[in-house]
């Protein structure tokens, strides 16, 4: 939001809107206010002390209640990619003037401004804009914006698959914003619909096609749809022929230049490496960060190296810069991802570089980083110094997402994988001896060619013995071009389904027991926002975003915590994979 400096004071109500001017950029005539993960308006309504960015939940001041303001919807600020709100109190900037990179372009406002303003019945005009530059004016008539076919165009990006795909979509969004497009509020309003597909297994490919067809039916006349991501890279022309609804099928090389390729009909100039493209401000108090692309392993069942290529690690400087930017714009938790995270740096001649990277990121706690989480750890690399570093650094959570795949040693050799149930058990036991509160997740393939009943029983016994907090089970998918595609000894589909059911029957009570054991425990919850029932929700170190359960902060009354705040709570109940907890104090 932009106000004239003379009209804004610490904790002052301006035009019936409560603002927090902590960390205001006051170098110019305007004040650039960022409302969202970094700020809690409720905490400053009745006082002048700036918000502690690592503070706890607070109660609403009487001043806010007197004004008839409901500040809880501020927790939903992260639902908007970004909203530039200009209050017509003063001429805040000249027409056509742009806010450059020296100001934070991640300007946020609630998507339901009337729910905050309450009885004032006044809401500022808002427009979705976001990116490296923010222009004053209305979209389509912005002075200084390039006059081409993209002017006033809107986009919608749909992401399927894993968190690594989510990072790619984030960077696609940043490239579209930088090229002058703005986010649409729904598919039907978009001029460009982007479907970022997954090609890992057959079920994921079917879902990608189904979603593309559904979005094609929902788009408005004249809108263009582009299919990108893993399916586009892997199948290319074959996919384009099979999916005439798509106006373009774009592989990884052009994924960061969709405006040039799809809307301007020309090849991009230079290389726009998606791995190194800038990110928009995070839309939640957590963000995935991809530290490497591709994979150097040769697992028999996996086709990823055939279309993602060999591992290509980013420099620690580039990763730190991206993490710093995300943290400074509201991300309290950073989730590091890669196809083979523990091998980060090996391709560039620096094996074991993940532990030094964690040490490099840890000082960002002074800037608001609360947590670093690691996903996709190959079990042979889960050893010191990585484990000791994870358990030592305050920012790194003791959450171990281990890529185990099975427990039978013979079957693991057929998969061209390292390990056995016995070795995996030793790794987990050693970590638990050092950190009893460590959480463990893994995924397992069921029905790999040659899997015997004895192999399956070995997996069930392993699950019962190690008692993972979380586990996922997937039916084997025969992928073209992989070693496993040519293996004999396939398992009947009905038998695979039976084995999947048996795995779930063993694991579900284990997960339920682990959750129930937390009742009465004091926990630290990083607040994600407010759910559909207007209840604050968040996660402890035991829950990865979008993957595991959540913590519902029940009975909070007038207590408010901004997204990204870490609050103390006591677990008081369990509902499926989710916990109910009451805020301490």
C-alpha cells in the first residue's frame, strides 16, 4: 500500500484501515507497506512498538474492537499472489512511475477487504500485480508498459506432481509477470492457461491429461492453453498430436519464456534457465527451493533422468540469494528439494555439500527464517556430517524424508537401489537415539516385478518394526525406457491392490498411534493461515507442508497470529492425521 508519509504514523488508523508500519521503506516520499507474513496489524492497533517478527500470538486490542474491525482475515493475505492497493488520499506517485527493485514489489492486501474494514463500508480499489516492477495505473493503460500483444493479458497456472514441479511453476509465474501479464482470478478469465504436467507414473500422466482437458473446456473463447512440464519434455510432438486442445506443448528449454513462444510466436532471445530464474513473493509462509535439477542415479523403475537429465547443482550463492529473498518477503519455512537432495554438489566436484549449505542458510534466522526442511534423502547418504548438522542447527528441523522404496534386499538390488530393511532400521534407530522427537517419512513401491510373498512380508515386518510417522505406498508403474520395463515376473493387478491394502492396514494404526501420543504435549506451531472454518492452522516440525497432517489451533477466541509466526500450544486432541491444540498462555 502506498500512503503519503505525512498521513501515516505508527499504528495509526488511515481511512479506517489499520496498518503496521514496521520495516517501512521510508527512503522516498511514499511509504511502501507490506502487509502479510511479515506484519500483524492487530498487534500494533493499541500501541507503537514494532512487531517482533519472531513473536507469539496476541490478543486483539480494544481499539480494534471499538473500530469494528475484524483483523483475523489478515491471516489470509497469502492467498493472493499479490494485490497492489492504492488509497486515493494523496497523489502517491506520478502516473507511469514504476517502483524499481529497491522497493519490495510483494505488496499484499486481503482478498476480502470488506471483512477487515467492517462497519466502515469502505474498500480501496485493488488490482492484482506482482513481480520485479509495479506500475501505477490500471492494467492495460499502464504508462511505461510495453505495447504488445501481452498488454492487459491474464494467466492461470495449474501445477501437477511433486514439489519440484511447484518450484518450476513459481518461476514460470515470475517470468509471466516480468513479461507484463497479470494473474487471473479464475481459469475463465485467463488469456493464457498453463498446465505444468507430471510424467512420473501412468496415474500422474492420466491426471495431467484429464486436468488439461478440463481446463480447456473452462477457458474463455480465444484463450490459449500451453502444456509444459515433464510430459511436454518427455513426449513432445507425440503429446501435441494426441492433445489438439493445447495451442502449444513447450519443453523445459522454453518453459521460462512462454510469452515469447506462445503469445508472440517467436523463439526467446538468449537462455532463460528456469532453475535460476527469479521467484515471485511466496504465497504462503513457506516455500520450496530447488537446489539441483536432474539425477545421476539409475534406479530401474525411474524415467526421470531420461527427461530431467544429469544432476546439475546450483551454486550455494544462488541458493542463499533465493532463500534470502523468500524469507525477506514472508517465508518462515524453506523446504529444500531436488531429485537427489543428499547428492547436492557431487556433480560439481563437492560431494557432501548439503551440510555446508545448511550452515550457510542458518544465519538467515536473523532475517526471519524459522525452519529449513529437507525432502528426498537417499538413505545411503543419511549419515554424518549431514545428520549431525541437521540435529545441531536451530533452523533445521529433525524431519527425515527417506527414499527407501522397499525393505527386501534382493528386490532393492533388482531396483538398482542401495540398502535393506536392516540397514534402514539401523539408520533410523541411530537418529532416534540422538533426537527422540525426530520424524520420519518414506514411500514404497508395491508390485515391482519379481516381488514375492516373502518380500512383501519383509516390507510389512519392517513397517511394524521401525514405526515411521508417515508412509506412502504406490503401485509399480512400468515406464518406457527403464530397466524395469523389460523385467519379467510382473505381479497381477489384483494382487498388487491386495498388497497395497495390507501395507495401509499396517501403517495407518502406526501413524494414528504416533499422533495420539502427542496429546498433552507442548508443541511449537508455525502458523500457515486460517482454514475454511476460520480456525488458525499450522504445522510442527513433524508435518511437511501439503504432504502430512496439520495442527488446528482451536479455542483461540480473539487470539491472532500472523502467518509465519511460531506459537506455543498444547495438543488436546486428534482428528485423523491432524492435531487439535490450544495456544499456550
